[in-house]
C-alpha cells in the first residue's frame, strides 16, 4: 500500500516535471509577461497568456454560478422531498448524465443551444439585464485600485456580437456538465446527516423546509466540496469548450463575445505549432492550468479542514 501511494506521488511529480521542463523555453522568452501579457501572436513571437487565464476563470465561475444552486436544489429534493420510488431512478439518471462524453455536450451546444441563445436569450439579456450592470459599473468607477477596471468590465459585460457562440454558451454547457457531480456529492453529504436530527426537528414542530435547511447546514462541508470538484472539472474541460467558445483571443472577455480558455487553446493551436518556442508556450499553458487547478483544490482543502481553527 505504501508503494502504491508512492507511485501516485511519483506520477504527480513526473507530470509536473515534464510540463515545467518543456515550458522553460517559452518562460525564458517571455518572462513574467507570459502571465501578465495580453497579446498572443506566435508569428511575432509574443506570448501573453492572460486572456486565456481570465477566460478560464470567467467561464468556470460562470458555470459554477449556474450549476451550484441547481445542484443543491436537486440534491435537497432527492433527499428531503422526493418519494423513494422517484428518488432512486431520478438519481440514477442524473448520475448517468455524468457519463455522457464531453464531445456530445459540445455538439449539442453548437447545434441546439447556440441558436437558442442567439435569437431570444442574448437580445433579452442585453435589453433587460445589461442596464443593471451598467449602473453597477458606474458605482464602481470612482473607487480606488480595481474600481475603474471592474467598472469598465461590468459596463461592457453584456456587449459583443450576438452569434450564440462565446463565453455565455461555454458557461451554460459547463454548468450542465458539472451539475451531476455537484448533485451526487451533495446528496451523499445530505444522506450522511444523522436521521435523529431530522426526527428531532420534526418532533419540535419544524416544517419540511426548516428540516431541509438544517440538514443543508449540517452538510455544508460536503456541499462545499461538491462545488470545488465541479469547479475543478470546469477549469480543465477541453473538447466541449473548444467547440462552443468561438476560439478568439480577447483582452477583455464579454459575455456574448467569442473567446478562449487555457484548455481550448492547446488543442486548437497545437497542430499548427512548428516552432520550438511555440510548442513550449502551449505546454506552458498546460503548466498554468495545472497550477491553477492545484491552487483551487489546495484552497478548498484549507477551507474544509481549517487547520488554523483552535481545536477543543
């Protein structure tokens, strides 16, 4: 067993070592500008990965914002409200959704969701929701430090060509893909809440919603872990995002505009990479994605375990 654990650790170190060794040429060529630069032009030798980093974070957190409330609501329904004859087959169907290949989700998004977003959804959002964010952007503009940057971004967030493909479609597709993960882990966390807690709450006269709310409070650590795992999958999703995001590098992502992420850029440009520095830059994107996912998981672990908390 110790040998197996050591092999897993060696595999992790091998992946990290290969990514780092193969990306040194690009990192030496661009320096810190590789992370902070906003221009990606292999022909001119400019490799700035910030648009891809921001696009990855933007689509992932948009997906989590959409999927987390739905996943928690479904988990609560399956554990607290649904009859057993419905909860079991419905739970199996939701778990089967996690086994659908990402390519299928991407094709479904291109041929079905993109026309749906292009015609009724995006024009409606631009007309009714954009003024709210325009007002919020105006409130942030006078603030120091990041206030002007956030204000400008919120002001233009709901702009861009309404063609269906873009960050909004990528976020919706990713949300559908991570919902089964959030539901499965949240449901297990809710089922782990002792039955006596529910019975005691009912005995004290609590309503079904109050009982479900107390169960959710007791299972908050598991629900947080579900959101973290869903975010981790959204960060690294490749094929589905490549099909629906439009693959256009933009310095300031807008909700309706096409864009790129770290994961979608690598397969889209790797067949065209002929120069050693270009190949090294794409591998460096994989290294950045690896580090970003690792930081998310380590941060979630620290929040869950809270080692700084005083033990009784």
